[in-house]
C-alpha cells in the first residue's frame, strides 16, 4: 500500500488497526533512547502512546530526525500498530517514517517539577499535559451526560441572560458594568429565570456561566464558573431530591463508562467512584447534623452555615454523598419555602460530596406566597421594580415548585479526585488570576 493510501487515524483508534501500517498526526511529549532505539512519547488530543523508532528498521535520516526532535514539535508518524501490554494504553507504533510539521524550540514546561503559579501562567500550553488533558476530558463527559440526562427526563434547556439588573442571591458582591448608562451585573444564577420557564414548560434547566465577586481564595471557589440549574413545576422536596441523586449517579456512571483511560491517568479509585452510584443517598436534617458535629468535637452553634471542615466530616461519616436538609432561614436566600412546622427553617437541601469536596448541589422548594416574598425583598432592600416580573409568577397560576444548582467545576473535581477547583476549568478565573 502506498503512503498516499494509508489510513490516517487517531491514537484512540489504534486498537482497531493492530498489525496495520497507518499515519497519525501527533505532538512529541518527550523522548528517550539508546544508540539503537528512540522512544517517542506521543499525543494527538485523543490519547497518549509510544512510538518506537528502531535504527535497524528505518532509513538513517529517519532515525537522525527522531533524535533531533524537540519537545512539542508536531509531526506525522507512519508505522505499524502493535499491542504493548507494558503500557497503560496497551498499544504502540513501530515507526517507519517521520514528517516534521511544526518545529518547537525552548518549550517552557519541561519534564522537571514546576510550581502551580508557573503552570497556570502557562495554562495555554499546560492544557497539553496529562493531568489537565484527563481532567478536562472528564469535564466534557459531564457536560454531554448532563444534556442526555435532562433530555431523557423531559426537560427543556433554557438560556438565562448573563446581564441582569438585580442580585438574585441577595449579595452585593457582584461584577458591575455599565449598560447604556444604567448599572447592570454579571449574573450569579439563572434560577429566577428558570422559575419563569418552569411555569411555561413544566421542567427546564439552565446551563451557563455564573459570576461571583466574593474575594474567596479557597480551593473550592472560582469567580467565573458554570452552573446547571434545573427547575421543576409541581415538585416537592422529596421528588426534587430523588431527581438530584439520580442525576449525580448518572454523571458518575457515564464517566466510569466513557473515561476509563482518563481515570487511570489520574489514578482515580474507580471502585470508590462506583460506590457513589448506589442510591438513595442519606438524608440528615440540619438539626441532626449540628448535633452529630457537636458529639464529635466540633465547636459549632445552631444557626451557622457549615464550612469545609464540617462538610468534610459529615460526608465522610456516611462514606458517600449526603443531603443536609432544612437549613435555618436566616442563612438562606429569600425565595426558599418556609418549613410548614418550623418558621425558623426553610425546605432546602445541600448535597455534600465525600473526600473533602463539600457542597456540590444546593436546592430548595420555592416559596409561592406573593405577599411574603414581596415583604422579604423589601426587608433586604431590593428593588420591587426589578423583581416585579418574578413576583408576577406568584400572581398568575402559581404552583408548588422546586429546583437546584450543581456547580460543574465542583463536580469535576469530585469525580476526578483533583484537589483544587482551578484544575477543573480550561482557563480558571480567581481573585488573583485574569490571564491567560
């Protein structure tokens, strides 16, 4: 077969071409060798594998070219695919020819250890490396699986505006911009708009960026992140919680099904992940959570919002995701439904992930009382003119409804086992980072 007739494939397809000669466009990650063999560590955006150049089997200029290749040079390699049980990928190429496409000189991210700040200053290049590659491939699976799940459940995708004139979460920590002479804000959430959508389509979900200007520097916070926010008409708390746990289990199942190689690259415990798909998840009231914490040496008072140590303990106590339900009204947003028997509580739930990943979902039933919500907005000093459309939803055929929000990047860190949320975004935005 002439070179022009060779199949051009991607590395991920190598198992289908064992024993065949193929051509692949790749980048050189690293190389090593002896006088007789050159081992090329190659990637093409789908997977990583090795190309072996044997001096005895190729033209002298091919072997010389292999020895001169620089890190991250791009090239076409031609050769035979063969099984390689020693590698995690399981296959390699016996390289017969090399065609240099784009040379590379003084690539800054060398095989030595680099500091985190350096790697994120070079994020545009660091994306090429194993850890971000695997993490962000899993992110992509979570995105695809989200659309699949909600389509199967009969939801409609609603695109909420990113520019708003109000603060749905009741905070002043907003990114403000000028909107043709009047103040506007980058959206913190699409929830209120999703509530309007649920009154029209019964079940909707938003999926888009959200912005929070809190100057938090924890490993769980970004200033720009992506949120999935479903809203369901005629749903109560229990029905919503059942949907939430099905959704989380579905996401984990799809990663286990589609990202076996990436989980191996990250050394993620797949059996542990699989245990998180076992439903139902435990439900623990806020009252009982406080008592459990106090009984285990935590200095917490009723009424606080749990921090990272408390969330970590509670989820690890159950060794799986756990719902904490019915939080104090004072620490939750105005729109949450008041508990029918406890006016100091709201019908809400946070889903806490184990292994220290904390809250990945926050949700609640929504209050449907027009006068109550109007009074709450006035109490918070919010503009009734800005929220008039939202209050209208309680005037014209209001129904019980519930919703929740899942932070995509938090879910990515949980599933991948990454320690810091910055790893879960392509180009993370934090209080100290606005580039690249």
